[in-house]
C-alpha cells in the first residue's frame, strides 16, 4: 500500500472498524477501533496508534508496531495459523487407521 493511500486509510477509520496488527512472530491480531481522538486511534484493547503515521504510541524504536488494513491475505494467514495449531494439538492416537492413511496421503500429495 502506497504511503498516501495508507495515510488516507488511517484518516478514514471510524468507530468499530476492523484493523490488523502484525505480531512480533509475524502473525496478525485483529482489533476494532474503540474511539478516535484528534491525534490517536484507540483500539478495543486500549492500544493507541497515531493517526498521522499508524505507529504505536510509546512503541519501541527497534520494533515499529503499526496498524494495517485487514486484507484477504491477512485473513488467510490467520486461518492457516489456527488450522495448523489445532492440527498439531490433536491427539492423533484417537483417529482411525483409515483416516490417518487419508491424512498422510493428502500431506504427501501437497509436499510434491
């Protein structure tokens, strides 16, 4: 997103709009705009971001945290992350042998 487009997007935000925040691990968290002041965007978790730059108020100069628009790509990354987490925590010993064969077949066909 171009800088001018991004700044226009920041200025267009309204109460209850969805925004995304990139986490330190490269994932995303979705939040809602709780309120707006003249200079800041306050989210539902009380984090504050500057309207002028989208950067976290009081954020680290080493890790620049900013809000970004929620895109289809971000939603897919979040869904994949949730699916992988749920699959990894599954107790595979409770799954039938036939189902395990199908799962393995899917994994092998995707890895080619």
